């Protein structure tokens, strides 16, 4: 059985692997990390995420809720706990494009 898309992205976040997370990015990504919010190119978003993980090494990531919209967008909301004791509400939204799911939006916000 194939690992589902939620598990693949969750595992990449849990391992703090920005490169692995970026494999799900389209050409651009709506990303919020803390109070930094913008639409970034795939390369920019990966660098910002790598910087975040270097300062906030993940300890655990748990998906608390997941689902889909009528339009077929998938989403998940979870909690990222870091080695430095901080917790972040983390959510991601995926849309289907060309037969695979692409990360459309990624939000990592302090709790």
C-alpha cells in the first residue's frame, strides 16, 4: 500500500528535511512562517523553510485534523513541537495538478 500524501509530507516536516518538503512544492508557494508571509518561488520557499528548521529543529509533528474540500483541495492541520520547546500550529493545503498533489500553501505559526 502506498504511503498517503499526508504521511509523506508529515514525515518530511517531522524530520526537518526542507528539501524533501520542497519536492511537493509547485512553481510557487503561499507560505507563512511566523510573521513572514508571502508567495515564494519553489527555491525561495525551500531556503526559508531550511532556515526555519535550522533554528527550530523538529521533535514531533502530529496531524490533528485532515480532510478535503468540495473542490478536491486536501488539507491538514497539525502541531509541530521543536527541540527548543516551542510549538507551532502547522497547516498545509494541497491541490491536484497533473495527476499528483502539489503543496499550495504552508503555514507554520507559533501557538
